């Protein structure tokens, strides 16, 4: 129990006002993260309206990811420097402005600008939500609340394409953005009434040299990975890695002055460090698999787009619905009883996907392994993967923030949020690269899951390595 005693602040007053505050932040974050994937189905209609190619239209997604990866590393400083209300209303105002610009865009440049402004607001709100959980929720209830946060992470992105598909059935792509306006206004009104300050903020100067290093490093890394395979992407990846090295070196120097843009002292804690590695690997595998599965289903099993979209829906919904329950169990038993079963379940699911994709050509030879059952096997493996991720991610996120000093909560939240963007880009790039090793898509998918199995083994190694650093018992209900 030493880690909790050393790093956890005294119990917060967690009453009705704090719960209302978290409800507003969860609603706002859900709308913004839903927006991240909502254009996936609308891109063809946008291409027709603006007479643009697919590579140009894809910038609506790439530009959003680039902005998120560039802005999130700065949010640790922003949340420490400014009050909660200011950060919240900055985020909601930027998102609303971007949504209105995108909905009324007369040309593609305006639509892209709207998406970038939306991404800036989104980059602020998710670290703010995680920091608020760490600040206002007593340690013995954080698992349950963080489980609710995982609903946002798991369910909102999965509902994005489904939501836009329904809208596009009856209206133009403009309504994909207009649909969000009432929810944004509702969040703004609720925030005006319920969001309160934690204080005036901590005065610290902004290091302007760190900003281009963060943008060039993390943004360049996401872009280079999303376009991997070209000479330009290789050059961009090299420059991005150089920027990240320079960024890390500068943040270490700025710690002595007390004003780092992203405080990297969080990595000095072995529990936080190992949890971050495990979360990165798990998220990379999961988000990469979400990309691979529709390709495999449509080209390997020859199913339609509707079916391929529905296959991943049950797993995402189950993960979201079980998140609060898993969090409540974590509050009672701690991390150890959940982490190993979680990563083992992910590994079993990954092996199942490998066996299914490796034997696609053989499925038709056996009446009991015809296409419908093959699709069901994929859906079952994804459900197991999602459950394993839920058993692991909620406890890991809660533990990683709980072991930090209070002054590092915002920087820890920013680090985890940055990790999500990088993990998604890296995981997708690695599995797609393995897929491209074969022109025959089913075989390529089996290569992807073979790589994923190797990653799962590494996850198990770090999970076992992390166990000695975490408490053997959950935090007491009334820590001294």
C-alpha cells in the first residue's frame, strides 16, 4: 500500500456537484470522440460534392489525427495553467466553431479547416476529463468512474460510422455535422451551470520552442505512419523521431525551471511506465484489428459493407457496457486479479483470429465452416478481444494515474491521451504493412495476426514485469 500512501491526495469530497461535473465532461467527450469517426461513411458523398479525389478527401481524417497528435502533448501545461471552466469552454467553443464551419463549408478548404478546429477542441477535453477523475474522485471509487470513461473510448468511435450511415440515408453529409450542434449546445449550457473551477491555475510560462517540436514530432509520426511505404513518409518519420528526441531533451531541462510543456517525470514511476507500455501495445493491436477486420471480411469472405460494420459492433458495445462493472470490481480487488486474465483473453482472441484467417481457403470445404459461421467466428474473437481489453484498460488507466503525485495528474492524462493517438497510428501501420506482404488478402490478414500474436506475448511479458510494482491489495475505502 506504500505507493497509494505516498502519491494519492487526501480523499476528495465526491458528492452531487462532482458527479454532475463528470456527467457533463463525459457527455461532451462522447460527442467529440464520436465526431472523430463520423466521416468514414460520408467521404464518398463529399468527394462527389467537391469533385475531389479519395487522397484529398482522406485529409479530413488525416488532418484530424495530425491535429490531435500535435495538440494533446500541450494539454498538460494548459490544464495546469488555466482553470477548469476556461479549458472546458475553450474546448466546447472551438468544437462548436469547427462544426458550424464544416457544416456550412462552400469549398473543401473550409471543411478541412472546420475539422482541424474541431480536433483542437477534442484534444483539450479528453485529458481534462481524465484529470478531473483523478482530482475529484476518491481513490476507492476511481475504478468504477474510469470504467464509465472507457464507454466513451470504446462505444463512441464504433457508433460514429453507424450514426453517419443512418443520417446519410435520409439527408446530405452536411447533416452529419448539424446533428451534433444540439448536443454541443446542451453540453455548453450544462457546463455553464455545473462546471466549476479547481482554482485559478498555476502560473507558469509557455516554452514556445517546445510547441513546434511537439507538433513536428508527434504529428509527423502519425502522418508518416499513416502514409508508410513512400519515400516522403520515410523522410517525415526520420524528422519526427528527431523532433521527439529534441522534445524529450528540452522537457527534461525545463523541469528544473518548473514549466515543462509535458512533464516527463511521470515515467520515473515504474507502475506508470509499465502500464503505459501495456496500454500502448493493447490499443495498437485493438485499433489495428478494427482496420484489418473489414478488409478481411469484404475481400476474404466476400461479405458486404453492412455486415462487416456490424461484426465489430457487439464487441465494442459489450466493452462499453462492462466497463463500469469492471471498474467496480477493480475498486474491490485491485489490478492484479484483472490484468493477467485480461491480457490472456486478448492473446486467445488474437490466436483465434490467426487460425480463422489462415484457414479461410479451407472453410468452404467443410459444411460446418461455411461463410456465416466464419463471420461468426470473427465476431466472437472480436468480442473476446474487447472483453480482454476492458479487463485490462480500465484498471491500467486508473492505476497509472493513481500512483502519480497530484501535480502530475494533468501531465499523466496528456501522456495517456497522446499515447492513444500514437498507438492507433502505429498499430494500424504495422498490421497493414503485414497485410500488404501478400497480394492474397486472407493470407495477408493471417500475417497481420501472426504479428499481433508476437505483440501479445510482449504484452504478457510487461504485465508480469509490472505485477511486483503494484499493491497486493486494493486501496482502503478511507485511506489515511
